[in-house]
């Protein structure tokens, strides 16, 4: 459906969790057309609830006057024990909650994979890129050799 590709480059992922997403009908239909962007999205905890903020779901053309606000906050559905495990740790340890990807499961329900992350420094990003280039070179050499 939609993936936050920059997240793996910008952040060190500590833990992930799958949660439900509360949507309107026009949002679901727009997402099925692939009109979802997670580029600037993040997750906030407010009153023991999690909210997806900054995700952009474009208008659905056939919704007419019942269309949704493209950048409205959307509620994430998690159990209390998952909230305690995840969201309670974030502000205490200087961590952030971000969405990694949004998809429809086999039952047709919208799901969001969120991650507890820590920001990477510039030298960490460079190190990751060096390791990735080294792995690519090794893979190429293995393919040529065989």
C-alpha cells in the first residue's frame, strides 16, 4: 500500500508493532487507489490513544460532498498493554513513534506498522551506506563467480 522508505535511513528502528487504523469510507477507497503518503507522518500519544498525524490521503473523486480532510489526524487502534509497552517508553527515553508502512491485510482491514525509533546521526547514516555498498559488491562478486 504505502511505505515510509526514508524512515530506515533516518532512524534506527528499535521495535515494531502492527496496529489497526480508524478510517472513513472515502479514505479507504482512496487508499485502495494508492493515494497515500507517509513522508511527513508521525505518531503522537494523547489521552492514552495513539494518533497518526501528517499522513496524506488524497481526496476520493467519487465521494462528492462526503469527502474527507486529506491531512486529518487518524486514530490508531492498539490494546492497552501494547500502548504501555510502546507509547509509554517513547517520551521517557527520547524515542519517537513513526509509521513504517500501511497496508490492507487478507481480511481487507487497514493496518499500520509503527516503529519505536531513535534518530541517526550523520556519521551513522554514512556507515549504513558503506555497509550497504559493501554487501552489494559482495553479492555481485558471488554472482559473477558462480
